[in-house]
């Protein structure tokens, strides 16, 4: 198959981890006889330095005209104090919005061999932890009106959280569909005891639920969800929630699985075009040292092959290779424990490639 993939390496460890993922794409294309046409584009701080903005319209257009986008990470201290309208994060929000990627799928999975890297107690991590957080990605407080002004001589800031029925309905339907393909359990996370957006969220989920009688559904308030994720992570199958709750809960959940460096994500919409990125950030403190964990990005490539290209076989091949490096004891520093084989970012990429 011929596929056009845009590569946005971004900042910090972004370039290093994406380089390892490019090796994987090349290996897959050779092994399965695909033609992946890769084009690298500037994004985040790197784009600010060159163009004065984190994501140019030209890059957006190129991404729109591709089959998938692979992204590293953005941001760093260098751009922390610039005008808030051109911060690297703005570029990330812009690309999600422009490509209409309203569903962010974040699988949380603890590999047996990594249970010692999890901060949770043995009796919890001994059970199988494997669930998916589906985060709404183009609405809510991230995209509502923002304003900072002086009211009665006091500096006052406002962020508006807004959701309409259609935005909730479409993410809800994706969540129920994902649950149907997994263990048919769905937890919808909201704050319906306080927020109007959450009341509408819950009402909408309950309407969709009528059509999915096979799915065991529960509503959980977000504060309680934060507790339950720690207390009984093995109980969850699919969790769906709005943008900011999903941002917070997915970081919390990722550490259960040992390291945020292991966690991939897929951002999808109604078309085949998707954006694939690890859920971690640009980690400027370890950038350029070749010690970052490339697995989150490599597993994001697997998600790309599965969701955007329907290449299940190839995706499984990558996931199996990752399982094998883990079971063979290879570890980047974030998941290293005594007795393991410590490897660099590029060594990790090479070994995964060898196993593909
Ligand atoms: C994420 C990140 C981003 C978000 C930041 C970098 C804007 O934390 O993808 O989870 O909040 O969505
Ligand atoms: Mg986040």
C-alpha cells in the first residue's frame, strides 16, 4: 500500500523518539512491501524559532492531505515565557482541531514484567491491568473563551468550558463501539453533581446507552474516578471522559503501567486520517542524551497502522516485538531495575526492529 505520513518531531526528546519510530516504519514497509512516503515538517518550538508560530497553515494543509501524522513532543523552557498565543502547546491544540481529531485513544496496559516499575502494591498489579481511556480532544475548557482582564482593579482570568450535544454524542458513540470490541464495559467520567457540561454529558451517554444493552455501563464522578484508577485499575475496560479530565486521568493511569514513556495514543475523527503521538511530553531535562524511552512512540506507530491503514498484521507485529524486548529484559532508564539490561533510546529502537 502507498501511504503519505507527515512527521512532526517537535522539541526536546521528540526528534530522538521519532527517529526510532521511523526505523520501525521503514522496517515494516520493507517486510510487508508497503510504500510509506515520509515528509518531515517543523512543529512546536522548532517552528516558532523558524516561522514565529508553532504550526503554520502550510503544515496544517500538508497534514490534511496525508494519510496519517506522527508526532513526537513539543515545548521546553526556551518557549515558556513567550506570548501565550504562540506557545508550542497552541500548535498541538490547533492541529487536533484543524484535523477534527475529536477522539483521543490512550491505552493503559501493564506488562507483567514491568509490575515492579509500577508504584502500586503487588496485590493490585498482579492482576491484569489493561484498559483504554477515550478522551474528548477538541472541545471543553481547552477550546472555550479565554480572557484575562482587570475587574474592579483585580486581575481576573476566565476559561469557559463548553460542550454541545453533538460533540458529546460523537465521542460517546466511539466509546461504546470500542467497548463492544473489547470486554463490553464502559465507565463514563464526569462531574455531573456540579457542572452543566457534565449533566449534558451524562444525559447524552444515557441516550446512547439505550442502543448498547450489551455494554455494562457505569457513571463515575471524576474525583472518585481518580481514586478508583489507583484502587482497582484492573476493573476498567473502557473509560470515556471530556478533554481536561482525560488529560489528567491519563497521566495518572500511565504511571500505573510503569512509565509514561511506554504509553502511545491515537487521535482520530470521522475520517481515516489520524494523528499518533506518545502521551508524554518533550522531557527537555533528558533531551539529546539518547536515554529517552521510544516505546510510547513506536506503539503509536502500531496504532497508526491499525486505525488509519487497517494494517492489523503489521500493527500486531510491532506490538509483539515490544512485548519481546520487555520479556527479554531490555530497559531504558525510566523502567530499569537491577538485573535488567539497560539500553539507550537508539538501542531500544534497534532491538525492536530486529524483532519485527
Ligand atoms: C497531552 C498534553 C497536552 C494536553 C499539552 C501539551 C497541551 O498534556 O497531550 O496530554 O494537555 O492535551
Ligand atoms: Mg497531558
